């Protein structure tokens, strides 16, 4: 073929490539609204974190970020929905230590907590709190243990779902302290806390952020923090470990993930913008008021935390013989 013929053929090919539609990964992201699934009812700490950060990221990305509450089965319903979604960055989930760490350790869930999701980043972390209704005649962990031993099974423990971190933290506490109680599971932190405040249940392990306001109002009494160290926001509140149950440690976290197969480019955009949102002074102030510790929103730490927690809770379930109700 002559040089002129090669030139014409090349020009035709170039024109065809320009006219062809760009593949999805090459188009600008995001090009439409993003949905963040919260696998719990509205009003809990996970829901508040998702809505606050989603609003900040929406302003920067110039696309709506919509929070969709899909509660049930300790987060398994919402997580299953996301795991089956297209890995295009438009369906995400804010998951927790309960939904991805503890629930798969005791329940048969329709997803693999590690293989079926793409980590984007940890958003916030916090120890759990141990709180009782004011009618419970105990002002310390030791007084509570004595009361529970005197009346085995009489005290009712709320949790935000069978297999949740609040459930397993309570079961671990019962095993380590040598006490028995009745477990009452709910479909989320908000309804469980509401019934604790109403006196329908006796006590609960839950995010400190959920307990702070009602405790200040005298609607419940916090006995301890369940983490390894005291909470910086509540320095006078002792840990369960230093209150007579040495070695006790139960914490939770809130993290952003997408379906497996999410592109590295999309992960980088989301990680960057959620990370920036977490550095905003008003966001950090609100998180501090909720006793939440902002994280880096990067994939590496989340991947390590998830792998560690899945192994940790499976081991605890095996050692304590915890059974699903």
C-alpha cells in the first residue's frame, strides 16, 4: 500500500475511534447520584455518620449522595444488596464491626465479609459503652455483676441484632464475669436504645456516641467504656477491664465499602473526598461530640481491620460457645 493509502487508512481508523463511545471507566466519575446504603434504621451512629459525610462529599463531587436505610438481619440485608450491585461506584455501604465483623461469625450470611466487598476506608471508630436503665440498682460494673449473680437471667440485655457487636460484647462480658441474662435483639441501635431509655430492657452495650446525650439527661446510666483504654471524651468513665473484668475489650467502627471489583480509580476518588471531609473542623467537632474518633478513609487500614476482626470474633465465638438465639 502506498504511503498515501496508509495515511488515509490511519485517518479513517482515528476518526472511528473518536466516534466510538468511551468505556465506562474512562467517563467522568461521578456522572449521576451516589447511593450510600446504611444497613440499619435511621437515627443510629452509622446513619448519622453516613448522612453527615455524604452531604460534605456531595458538595465537592457536585452530585447528590443519597442515604438509603436497608435494615434487618444485623445489617445482612443491606450488605447483601450492595454485594450484588454493579461495581460502578454508585452503590456503596457504610458498614460496621457488627455487620461485617461479628455477624458473619455467628450467622449464615449471603456474602463473604472480605471477598465480596472493596474496602474504601475507615471513617470513624469508637469503643462501646456499657449502660443501664436508671431503675437498675447498680452504679458500678462490680455492683452490676453482683446484682446479675444474685438474679441469674432476670436482667434483660438489648442489642442491635443477634450476632451484632453489641450482642457479642454482652455475651463475652457474661462469659468473663460469670453472669447470665436474657438477650433481647432489635433491628438497630436506635430502637434498642429507645427501649433501654423507656425501661423495657435493663442494660446494653452500644456505641458511646448513642449513649452520651441520654446519659447527660439522666435517662440512662453509663457504667463503663468497653474499650481497652478510657475514652478521651469521657476520661472519668472507667473501662470494664479496670472495673473487675481484666482483658475485656470491645469496640466498633464505621467504614465505607463498595461491591467487589470496584475500580482503583473510583476507590481513589472516594477515599480522597471522604478523607478530606473527615478533616473539616465542623465534622471533627461533631464526631468528637459523639465520642467518635475520625479515621483516614484509606483502604489499607480498613482491609487490615476487617481481616483482624473477622478472625477475632470467630475465635471468641468458638471459645465461648456463643449460640445464635
